[in-house]
């Protein structure tokens, strides 16, 4: 299950526990809910006996109001709804994938599996200028779905899974950099063969996989080099910090 979904379910469970605790600690709410349920049961029995009429309708309305009011005035219930709406809004594009596949299958069904040759159009160098890129706090991000001009990657995200496919760009010779700071989530970086990779990664909980090397980290940092790093003309330096999450660097 993706980390974002785990965090969502844990958060919803905590809020639901708070909701139950609040309902128990306020006897008046429990009395109204229990009374409302009993009234609804009474009204249901009257309908089964074909005792339809104004009195049965009044009982049904009274029972519904008695149950609904204590629930609707509870802030925890509204907070659960708000969290669910925000989460689904951020992940609506992947709802079908999350419900039918696990995270590894989701990563396997990615754009780099369906490559096609696109020639590179060169252009004259232009003057450098300051740029600002806004990043989402939450949600999943894929870099490399389309052909893009390379520039060092540097961003922070609170929670979400990230895919970076460097097969959709051309890395310049010498040093290139990817810097990622993340709270919770999985990161997968695909690097073209022939690129020397240096990795500096720290995590509170998570694992690292690079060039067939696998490590589990618990509040640790690690520095790794790919095979034949010094012999390669192109170098990629990856610096990542996560609280909870796995990192994969795959040479393709």
C-alpha cells in the first residue's frame, strides 16, 4: 500500500478514535443518539405493520434529527470529512490505480516502459535569469513523462511518492544534482546507463537500493557510489533526506 494511503488511513483512524472518545465523554450526545435509534426502530416496526400515517412520519423525522444533530455538531466528524475530501482531491488521478494495484505495480506501469525516439532540437544559449518553481505540499509527482531540458532538481514535499525519469532528458557532462527533502513517501530515480551516481541519503525509517546494493536505515545516513563512478564522464549527485520512505536508484 502506498505511503500516502497509509498516512491517510492512520490519520483517519486517529480522528475517528477522537470522535468516539468525544461522543462517550458527552453523555447528552449518547442519550440523543440512543433515543433516536430507538425511535427509528419503533417507526420501522410500525411500517412493517402497515401503520402508515402522520405519527409514523413524525417518529421517523424525530429519530433522524436525534441521531444527526449530535453527529453534525461534532468537529471530529467534519475533520474526517475534510481530510478525506482533500486527500481524494489530491489523488483523484490515481484512484483507480491505487484500488487495483499495489505500489510496486503502479511504478512498473510507468511512461518509461513505452519509450519512443524523439530527436533533440538544439538552440542557442540564452542569458541566465532567476526562476521560481512552486511545488505541491502533498501528492504524487512524476518528472520525465515528457521530454524536458535538464536543470538541477531541488524541491521539498511533505508527503507523496516521486518518480524521476532521466531517460527523458540529456545530462550534461561533469556534475548534475538532485536534492530532495521529503516527509513521507517513496522515491524512484531512473538514471541512464553510463552515468556515475553519487548518493548521499538520510532517513529516520526506510531503505535504499542502488546498483544492486540494498540497505535499511533507522535514523542513519549513507553515502554510496555506483560502479565505475570515476570512469564516467557524466556524474549525478543525489542528496535526499526523508523521515519515512524508501529510495530506489535504477540504472536503465
